[in-house]
C-alpha cells in the first residue's frame, strides 16, 4: 500500500556520461562515469521547473517513493511528493547518487576499464567540484540548463553551495540545510577516527580488499556507529534510550546490554549491506578538505550572477551547529547575495534535516512557492 | 633537574592485600589482590593528615613527582606538592592504581593463581564499590582509619562519591571534580563504540589474546583516539589545531594530513605502551553501570554521618557537563549533606580537571585549608 502523498513506485535509472572522460580536480581523468538517478514529477515544456536534490554522506539516488516490493520509501520521502514541501505537482525533481559513491554511480568499487579490476585506491581523490561537474553532466543529459533550485542537507548542502559558487547560471535558488563551509578540528577528528577504524581493520588490506576477497566490515561498522553518535543530539539519545536495558534488566556484561548499544550495533550492521568502505573514505575526505571561502575570490562568480539562498540550521545540531551556517551566511551577505536564514528549533540533532519538522518543511515550502511564482 | 614545588623523586610501591580473598560485588572471590601505590609528604603522629587520590580511567598510582630517570612528572603533579593546592607540607597524600587496572594493581592481565595463566575475561566484572574496598584495604595496611579527604576527577570523582556513600566514617571531606553519578545514553554510546573497536579487532581473540600472543592494538588505539575527542572541548581542538596541516601544506590523502589527525594518532599509539585492552573494557563498563542514586536508600548511611563535599564542574566539559555535577549536588542537598559547588570557567573541556587553572586550584586550596584547621 503506497500512502497518500507519495510519488508512488519509482525506479533508479543509470546513464553513462562523459564519453570523452571526466577530468577530476586532482587532474586524473576518469574515462567514463556511470550515474544512478531518479526523477519524480513532470518536466514542463519550458524545462524551467526542475529541482536538483544532492544527498548527504551515505544517501543515494532513491530520495522518494517506493522501489517495487519495498515497504520503506526513499530517504527524503517526507519532503518530496504531491502536496509535500518539495511538491511534485509543481516540480520535476532529480536526485542522483554522488561520484565516488557505491549505489550505482562510479566509485572506487567500480571496474577500472584500464585494468578490468575495481579501482580501489587508484580511484582519484575527489573534490566538491567533482561532484558538481557530474551533476551538471546529468543535467545536460536530461536537457536541463537551469534548475529552479538545488537542495541538500549536510554534505548535500555543501554540494549546493559549491555549485552556486562555481556555476550560478545553473541555479535559481540554493537551499542549504545543516551544512558547513569548513569543518572544525573536532569534525575532522571524528571523521579521522572513523577512517582509522576502517584502515586498521585487518580486512582492509591497504585498500585492495575488493580484489582479495576480504572486507573491513568490522572497521566500517565501528565508523558508522561512531558517526551515528554525532548525528543525534545528546537529548535525542536520552529521549530514545536513556539508560534502559536492551532486554528486561541490565545483565552486567561487555556485550550489548543497554538499548543504546543495541541501536548502534544495528546501525553498524545494517550499513554493511549497503555501503562500501572505500566510498566512506573518499566521501568523508572531501568534506574534511572542503573550504571554499579560503579562496578570497570564491564569491566573484556568484556576485556577478547572484543565486538566492535559503540556509537552515537546527538548534541541537552539534555536528554542524548554527555557527557553521552563520559563517556561510556572513560570507554570502558580505558579497550581497540575497540570503534567507532560519534556525529551526529541534531537539534531534544533525539528522533533523531528514525529519518532518513542521516549521522546517513550512519554511522550505514557502521559499519554493516564491520560486514557483517566478517560473509560472 | 627537579623543578621547585615538586615532591621530588618517588617510587611506586606494591603490596599484597586481602590474604583471605576479596569478595567482589559480583560474588566472585579474588584470592589475592596486589595494589600499586605512591605516597607523598609525611603522615603525622595522629595519622589525621592523610588524603586519598583516586585516579581517572587511564591514570595510575604515579600522581606526583618524578620516577628516577623520567623527565615527565606524575599525571597530577601540578596540584600535589609542597606549596601546591594539595600541599604536601601539610598533607600525607596516597594514590593507588585502581583494581582491574594494568599499572601494578591486580587486573585482567594479572596471573590467576588458580590456573597460572592471565585472568583474561575470567576476571570478575567490577563495580565502583570494589574499587573502594581495595582503597580501604590499602588504608588499613597503611594504618590510616580516616582520611581528611578523598579527591578525584571523572572516574576518580565517582570513586570518591561511592566511598562517601558507603563508608562516610572513612572520610572527612569528599572532593569530586568533573564527575557523574549516572552516564547518559550518549556517554554510554561513546564508551560502547570504543569497546566495539577493541572487541572486533581480530587480535582480540574473544578476550584470550594474552595467552595467544596477539593483542587488539588497532582497536585499542581507535578507542583511545575516540575517547580523546570527548576529553577536549570543540574550542580546545580548534585552538590547538584548527585546520592546519601536519607538515607544511595539506597534501590531500587518506592518511595523517591535518595536525589534529596526527595528534590523535600519537595519543592512540602512546596509549598502547601503557594500557591493556581488557582493563579498558572492565573500567569503562564500571562507569556505564554506575548509578548509585537509583537506590532510594543510597544516602541513608551518609546522612547519619555526613562527609563535607566540594563538587567542581567545568563550563566547556561536554563529557560530564555541569548538569552531571548539578544532579549530584541536588541529591546531596536533598539529604542535607554539607555541599559546596563551583562551576569553573574553562575552555578546555573534560580534561580541565587535570590542568593548572588558577580559579580551580585556588578553590581546592581554600577548601583543604579549612580541613587543615580542623585537624591542627
């Protein structure tokens, strides 16, 4: 049973782009790039009603609706659909899996045509601009030269920011949620410990695990458990779990005794079935190095062709706190880019951007309604 | 060169206690317990000027002074010494390594006399009360029936609290810094992920690594790196490291590129030479389960024979925030226990209790000066 307001049953499509190769920011050329994507709604004749969704670290192309036979919808189904904040009665929505990912788009686990083996660590180190170039490649394939908006949270928001800085002509509006223009030392520290857990796993085999039949499964699940702590607020953990026992009373052992331990273990295990350890290394590293405003001329292109921005932060987000968003706002306002900023009250932490919070979704809806008037 | 104000060159001593065995809270009997300890200053004739120091998770008996040949003093040297806040011209200071530890006191890496092999995971699961019983055993050995004060930070403060609750007759004053009477779900989550990193390391061998010649070194270093993130405030990380590169410019790789990564790796590696993975599991688990006020009668004994409390928290401590200390204060005040509480301004996070912060040390000094008047 597909619930009301859903885009219904959807399929992930794939396309091969960049027949002449994609030169990544590192200078290394990927001879071909496959991109997995989904679309929802209908592109209008003027091709002016498209919205691009950029996913976060472990997201994928399946943002909304149901794959045939699934009982869980896409990761952002609560915001995308007929009558929802990103209203598919108005908008044609595109979401693609990120370059370097592992859910249909070319990444380190893909076959390197030059060797017939998986790329592994021969895959080039990526940059935020590489993600954007692949999104633009898909846009050309779809025949869309300008999106009414690009939208993303966390790493997704960072892609939207980069896109607006480099190619403002592509975007009418940029919606950036719970993101950062520059990770703090503590952010990098969490990211680094997760990577170390993966790279020190005996199954990692110096990154050659794909051809050696091993996998750093334990390290990857530890990295995921650790990251999960940063996705929720302390309050959210306390609300959800407190000190309650997984089964009946606390047993007193080293295993999974508290409910919070069981939750983290489940998150760690579930992650293994859908994520590749090398993608985790590649994508987290892009976030660490991201620092666009370090270049004093970062805003020059955008200043000449301003994109309107909506920035949203969440009060209890301690991964990318409101301070991160304020920093982006300051840079944009100094450059006189039209900027709206909302800090949303939420007790749920960083993952708030994925939740159906009425103030948040109302803010997004109102902002996109203005965009809809302009394209009408 | 021993600096002025130091207690000078010291030695760790060991003693075998509990000839008739120590029955742990779990009911399992340890047939003998070795305790490593140090003392500084001189016990007066009335045996009334003793102070007991309880160390934190990874501390040891070497709190102050220098071991012969070492160029680094004990872990709390800045507060213990002639003229320092815990003034060894006045006080006879005792510090012992905790039960279950790995720095001279019996723990899971010790030989089980019943088998001639290391205990490993046959070591009994411990409770905060077991730590206190061993401290009391050492006190009897030293001929001290009452301490003017017990002092500790973090897990050390939790031992002091437990001691005062169970045996208030042993203590004149209890000084509890940056501690908690009950870990939150987030606290347990960090603790659990560290343990999982250790237990999932292929060198862990279901806890039998000591007899199999392996060691979960990678897991233990990951656990330590992770824990270190929680010991410092976000601000402290930013101050110390920001986004600066380990060498010259950022290189762009998966290894150790940012200075903060190098710092964490160093902390992780250094830890391996001094700490046992099983001790880490046993001691962190005691903290998770600690919840003395869950028993409505927890304060009955203390109420009948009140110990004076000084509780100190630090503004930027996000491991055991001021809220944790306030909870202890509320319980004590409801029971009409004489309680002083100070929140110290500090930007350094949980580890502030180890630092030489003038307001903090002045508070401790003034509090102990009152104790000195009473014993004079």
